[in-house]
């Protein structure tokens, strides 16, 4: 058997394995990170529950300076929203919950098709307030969706860490 034929067969087997494994990988993902902020819930919520304050701590603007954000008619409370365009595509975010006691929850849509749910929750902590930023979703992309789910924590987790660190700095400075 020629070397070329073996290489083609090997490549075919590799592709088949990748496709078959991809069909059985989980399609759901969950990412979360936490930080303790030495401040009151009121101080934290003033930055988290108000979309006009997000540019002061959001990691996305630093990561992609081409983002253009448009705030909705309401920027705080249930129904507060923002949309954006960037080199990665358009997106929108809408608060579905917003309270000083619990934090916020939101629905997010990327590129008009990828949906996720996010939360920034508050818990009392001896050092102040523990803020947990989380996101869950489902990848509907055939075969490769499961691979994306495996990478979500690696891709989004560091952004959440950066955002939470910036939020901590902003809140504790005031």
C-alpha cells in the first residue's frame, strides 16, 4: 500500500472519529466565576444593575475596541437592555431580573441566533459581598457544538475573571 493511500485512509479515520465523538458530546455549557468585593450590596448593585455603568468594568470593550454599544430606553431594572455591534457580530442583552437582594439575570443573544442566560448574583460574605458571574447556554451547531461547549469555560471564564476584578477595583475605589 502506498504512503499516500495510508495517509488518506488515516485522515479519513481521524475525520470520522472527530465527527462521531462530536455527535455525542454534551451541547449544554455553564461558566461561572466569583469574587469578594469589600463593599455594600448597594455599592455593587449600583455598578451591576445599571447598564450605563458597565463600560467602567466590562471586559468586552477592552478585548474588542470595535464594539459599539446602544443602550435601550431603560438601563436599570427588569427590561433594561443594550445591543451592540462588533467585529465578532451583533448581540443584545436584556435584564430579566434585577434586585438589590439577588443581583441580576439576563438573556443574551449573539449574532441573532446563539442564546444564553447570564446572572450576576450577590451573597453575603465576611469580607463584603461575593459576586458570582455565570452564563449557561446550549450550542445547537451540529458536530462542532459539543467541541465549543468543551471550550466555553476556557474562552469565557478568563473574561469573567477580568470583569469581576475590574468591578472590584471600581466599586472599592468609591
